[in-house]
């Protein structure tokens, strides 16, 4: 079947039926193929039963005819329509979620001209992985995000896999100074359109404050091996060169140097046991003074060591930022001196028209302890500025052991408990129970993750997955010493746990997707309780 229409508006809406059969749909302008997607669809002679619409930018072809072809029903093609704007509704979350579609890894995080830009892996035509494109959102405070139109879509070279961004501070590549420049992986052979091609690294740039990206039509790094991907680029001040870290295969990575962002020379190939894809590699500050180099991989394993701009020598100690499987592929922002990281949360978001969300941004520092250095992932200061205190109480075993609070309007909330005595405690958060006993926090009512969001290539990592049928998780809070302060941040179906201002942090998807109701805190020892609504 095919449909031809003359483009008069900026966007096309393509109807999507979730969790249905995959069919190939192509879009042509004359002899030029402009889009190709495997869409989720059904056959029907009735009005098409869409769950949501994918939004495709077509302003470039205004006034021209576009032909849509695919082995799909006439009802679907009849439901394709135009739209003048791509304004997304406010999600109500303080975590970033897309309006529709699947999302995974954060990409190209950059702060530029007063705005934080979050690009991300996006499948605009389904709630499952595939058709990898780059979505885009922006914020002035890291909490309230406005989703913009997608900026890169699959083409004849491949689908758009993960990457990074830097500011063009030295005016290279023939581009204006401080232009955002993006390095990304083109995943050849990951689509019908790119059959027979390989994974290579390319550059894009933006001259309109990140609203649109222009692809540079040549490879900045040719294929090296396997599905090499996920470039991360920084400037090394001492060496006066740029360096790139790239994932190669299994537990292997490579480091490259360049003086012009265009020509790169491999300086090291290294194997890091337990590390797997999506690297971040930079200096982060040590509390009290100084900095240390940290090598970060997708599962939240991190390694400290020494780096001279070309070669990294790890201390050989693998440390763990995440003790569960929900956060993944965290990346830090370019364009700011603060080390701010956002991970992808591998949530199911049952019954919704999107799947996946981003974690609350956290600021990274290292803390020197008797055992060595420990990573602190502190909730960003911007969150503190959006909090309104709703309750403050002191619990004591000799008097009040329990406090109740009713959250009357839908909102994200944070419960902060300062434990003055290491005694049992229970927080009942809208029916999700968090039970503390002898240094261990047990969270009941944890959602099972489907295979589609469970992660891939488990042979390359040894993260502990939640067992089938298990509805709870246990967090050993005493691994960082005495647990003195516990934060529970609830935002719909996501619960983020922070201990001792980020010396330990975890995230969980709960069975209950609730944003208002009854909250109860009960403690057997002395504890101070504060409850905040986040605006």
C-alpha cells in the first residue's frame, strides 16, 4: 500500500499500535528515501486503533509530495496526518520521561547558553527497542524538562546509536567557536536500509542552540572491530589534545588522541574486567581538595587510576555505583565545571505509551575514607530549591513512635529520615513498604522487568538481576559505615533511595504507580522525619 500527500505543515503524525506485529514503512520524496522505520501495527478495515502517534519532522519538504510505502493496511495510511507543532504535554514527573515511545541511553549531555540539553536514544514508533534515533529535551533547572523534536533519525548508513557532545571552544572543524559538536555511532547493518554496513563514528553539529543537528557526511573513525560504539570526548589541558574513549567489544575499550577533532590516533587498547559499553572517563573532584581520574562503564562499575592524556593505568579495584539493575549507561554533562550525571532507568512503565525514563541528576564527587576513595552521588542542588516542607517530626521510642502524612495533590515527594539511633524503622509510602533492620533496607512491592528492558550481553557483566517472582529488594546501607540519613524520593512508579547524601544510592520501579495518598513513618529509636513536596 502507499499514500501520497503534499506537505503543508511541519510534522507528520504516524499512528502506532503498541506490542503488535512489526512492518517496514518507508517515506520518499521523489527518489530520495527520507525515513524508514519498523513500526508496530495491526491490520484492520475499521478506523485505525492507534495508541499514540509518532511525530516526524517534515518542514524540510514543505510544498513537496511525500510518498509513504509499506505492507500495511489502508486504514493505517489513512490515519497518517499533518500537524503544525510538536508541543509535548507536561509529563508531571520530575524525572524526564518521553511523551511516547521507547528511550534508553542518555546521549550528548551538554550545558550551553543557560540550558541543559539532554539527548537520548529514542524509538519514536514503538515502546520497544529499535529504530534508534536521537530524542532531545532541554531544561533550565535539571528537573523540569521540555521535550523537543527528535534531532537525528536512521539513514542509509545505519541507526543512530549513543554518543556525546562538547563545545567547540577552539573553533575547529570550520565551525563557529562554542558551537555544540556531537560524536556518535552510526550502527550499520542494524536496519534494512543499512544492510551490509558496519559500525562507525561520525560527527554532527548544531548552529541553533541544539534545536537541530546537522550530520557531517564522513566518518571520523572507521570501523575497528565488532560493534565498536559509544564515543566520549574531552579536552586534556596538560597535553593540549582531545582524547576519546570508545567501547570496542566484550570488556575492551580504546583511547584516541586528536588535535583537530577530525583525525584521531589510537594510543591505547585496554581490557577492563566487568566493564561493558557506554564509557565516561574524566577527572572528578575530591571533597577537601584535588581531583582523581575515574573510568565509568554502563553498569555503574567504576575504576580509579592515572591518565596522562593518552594512556590510562587503573588501580585495579572495581567499585560499584549501582547495586541493582535499574540505572544504566550514566553520562555526565559537558559545558559545566560541575560533574552532573544522568542515568537511564530501565523501567517498564506498565500501561503507558512510553517505556524508560531518566534518573534524577546527581552531582559526583569522591570522598576519601580509611579504605580508599568512595563515589558520592548527591542529588543536585536544584532539587533542594524546588522542595516545600510539608511535615517535620521527631520520633522517639519513649513517646511518639509514628507519624502520618497525607499527600493530597499528585506530586513527587521526598521523605528524609535522620537516624539518631540504629533501630528498626518502617516507611509506608502509599502502600510500598521500606523496612530498615540492622543496616539493611528492604523494599517491598518491586516491579518485575520484562525481557525487553532487562539489558543485553549479560556474559560481559556480573550484575545481580532480580529473581523471577521476587517482589522485594534489599539494600545493605551499612556498607558505607553508619547509615545516618535516608532519603526516599517517590515520583510515580519510580523510587530513588539515597543514603548519607549519596554515598549510597539506588533506584527501583515499584508495582504501585501512585502520586498521592497516605505516608506513614514508624521508628523504634530516635529519628527526625521531614517530608517534602517537590514543585
